[in-house]
C-alpha cells in the first residue's frame, strides 16, 4: 500500500470503520511509514480536541422549543397568513361540496 491510499483510509481506520483486510493493510503500512503515523496521530489529536469542544458546548434546556413557538405565536405578522390560508381552504371545501351537490342532482 502506498501513502496516498493509506491517507485516504486513515480516518475510517481511526474510527474502526474499515474491513479487516483494509485495516490490516493500513496497519502494515503504518508500521513502516513515519509520515503516515504522524498524520494518524494528528487526526487522533484533532478528534480529541473536537470531542472536548463539544463537551463544553451547552445544550439548550428542555422547553426552549415551546418557548420559542409561544413567542412566535405572539407576533401578528406570523399569525395572519395561517388564518387566511385556513379561510381559503374552508372556502374551497365549501365550493367543492356545492359543486358536488349540484352534480349529484
């Protein structure tokens, strides 16, 4: 295996996503290639740093979604289209029923 093939497989190798044969080929290449070992270590450190960053990220408390929806419901500009859309649906239903009754006669 050459370095180019090994480099494309390092991330899946690190995540244990490769088939055994491919993982064994990359492991054999890593035993011989210092540059690819350094790249693998760099990828591992980046993964650790990302996980640490995600651990410090605060997840919004439960109920935020309902509070946002309640606040949006108070805005008249966002409520108006729903009401008019509902009215237009009702009108079309009534027209459809009237048309069906007229056709049935």
